């Protein structure tokens, strides 16, 4: 359990600063505790709700309290407002508002930025709020998909291993400009940057090999993840066919239609840059190559060929996922 980030309001300077009430639903007079943010916004909340959301607060609120009918002695340094105890928080009002909305029976907030998302996630972990952590992590992943480098850097600076790896995986979907500079880079070591590059490079090499039809693997097989050669581009009597190659782990000798092999070479290059399943979906699919096929059989049976292509691409995406799952970002804390 982390050390409490709560303080008694016994600092006269702090007490003299004006406070303002938080917006609904944290301004109700029926509250039984006030959480005061670091920028002096008072959040009137119910202890019972916080206790359910957080073992940290449950433990804090279970401490012996002075009876209401007993005069407070000088040793009770807790500040009161409208007869309600005030607890000073180290979090700002923006973070505290979002954190409490996840706890209250209201709509979960959509956090406005990666920075705020990380601040709320940090607070949720500090107060052991399991539900809030789970929900904010989803928003972190959404942000990481759009800002993978920034998300990785934030995770590194906070020592968040899971988030580092999630952000690193998100870089696989982006066309990364590794020579570009962003100010956040100053916050991490060259080693952390190198390990991200090494991870991306390892995924790039492994995933692009999945569609390498010109270089057999160590066992002498091409596309060894395929379980069968019963695909129309292997069986068509095209006049424009590739040379014979050993397909599947069984190394079955087959020729393939030239349009399909051209598609494999194209998608291989794209997967080198973006080794992610989304590349298969977002790139020009094999249908474009099929449309330009010189083979009359392929063209007359184009509709069925396209169905097979979709099935093949689905299997390829599954294989990409499996391949990436076997590669781990090296992490040093």
C-alpha cells in the first residue's frame, strides 16, 4: 500500500488561500467529507462511495473519529468546513474531478489528453482504485494508438512496464519517422530509446518474413505457417506463373500466379515499415493485383478469388498477431 498522499490542513498559509466549490455532483451539502485539491477546489463527497471504490480510503475512514457531541480538543488539527472534515490532496482539481467521476454513479469521463490520462491513472493506482485503473488504462491505450512515442516516454518516466510494452506495440501500427525529434525525448535515456527501436526492428524482421516468397526459411520452406496449398493462385493454369517454390512446412512444390506473388512482395515491404495486422487491412489488398491479372481464368473467377484472398488475409493477420506476441520489449527500470 503506498504512503498516504493526504495531509492535515495545519498550515496557516494554506488555510488563508481562498477555496471554491467543485461542480456537481461534488457540491452537495449531504456530503460527509471534503477533499481539497492542491489548487484549492473543495470536492464534497460521501465517505461510503470512496470506501467502496478504494481500499485506501476505506482504511482511512475506518480510523477512530471524535464523537459529534464531544468538543474538539486542540490536538484535533483537522480543518472543518460547515462541520465537515477537510482532507488536503496533492492532486489538482482537474485530476481529482476525473478520478471521482469514475467512482461516482455518473458517466465515466473522457479524459482530454495523454497527460491528464496518465495523471489520473497514477492517482488511481496510488489510491488502489481497481475499477478506475482498468477504465483509465483503456483510455491510455486509445491515446497510445495515436501518440505511441509520447505514451512510451511517459510510461518509461513513470516506470510503468505494462504501459511501456503497450505503447511499443502501438508504434508497430504507425509509419514511424525515427529521425524525427519530439521534445519529450529529453526525458528518457538513450538506452530506453534504443530498446524501443530494437523492438520495432525485431518485429519488422519477423513479420515481413511471414510473406517472404523468395527466401525459404532455415527448414527450406516458404510461408511455413500455411497448412495447405489448396488456394486458387497455386492451382490456376496461368501462363504467367512464378518459379516452383516449397510452400508450407511440408515443403510442397508449387508455382503461384504472378499477380499473387507481386502482392506478397508489396505487402512484405509495407509490413517492414508497419509490422502490424492493420497494415494488411489498410494497405491496397490483393484485389488490386488480381484486377490486373493477365490470366483469363483468374479474371473470369475473380469473385471467388477475392473471397479466398479475404480468407488468406485473415489467416495472415492471425499469424502476425502470434509472431508479435512472441517478441517482448526489453525493459529496464
